[in-house]
C-alpha cells in the first residue's frame, strides 16, 4: 500500500529481456539503503507496485511480467529514464495523499498541457473502461502521484498540477504523446459495482 505522495526519484539503469515476454528492470532509487529496502519488499515505480528481487545499496532489481507490461507504461521503459519512487507505507506512517495499491489499470496518453496560474493543466486520454470511475473532484493515481481530477470529458480528464508536483515528480516533464500509468480510486472501484 502506498500514499501517492512522491518523496523519492529514481533513474532506470538497465532494462533487459527476462523469460518469455518479461523484462528485468534495474533502477537507482534515491535513499533505498536509508529505507532498509530488501528483497521481497514492494516498491512503486511510476505507480506500479513491483517486488524487489535484488538490491545493491541504492540500486534495485525488479522482474516485470507480461501482465504488468501490458497494463502499464513500463512496456516503454528505457535506460536513463527518470521515474517516481515510493516505498511501501509502514504502520503509523502519515498518509498525506490517498490509498494507492500500485495495481495499474491502464496506460494512457497525455493529450495536452498548458499553463494555468502558477501551475499547469494536464489533459490525459480517458480509456472507455475507466470512464465510470473518473469523476470531477475524485482521485486518481497518475504515475504513482495522488491527484485530484479537475475536469472530465467523454474521452479525457484533466488535472491541475501545482508547482510542487511539477518539481518533485515526472509529471512536471510529461509531454503530449507520453504514456502515463493510471490507477483509479480503490473506493470508486468497489462503490461502483
């Protein structure tokens, strides 16, 4: 379980084929050694909950299976790419954001971005299967970042990025055409049934 509050960054050091249609992802994760990360722990990389398979100080290896690649933007992961890193919540941690499982529902394209006040407005394509779960003022996790939906259309939704989010996360560099990982609000998922 995660909160969607991104405090750490990472850089993909290597992406190698693994098994049939999977990959092995090696990520240099900020302060992993300070967080006492060890094999078997969960770490969210751009909002995708992955299991640590090996760690060497601040470099962590993950196996990414075909199911995860099919649903997430990790299918386009490349060496040198910056990523959002969140270590799993511990009992007693401040939540600060929303509950995020790291079980990505879809990867979707950035449609546009434009300045708005001291921040920016980011428009993202809305996959039809997720439309019933996305509501104005509701919550989503985008690349692991807890955000509030500012507006919704038939085939898109928008978020209002504040300067802090743009500075601290990869959303500040997302451009039209980029794929982002989407996870709907877990409460909306089960309330809608």
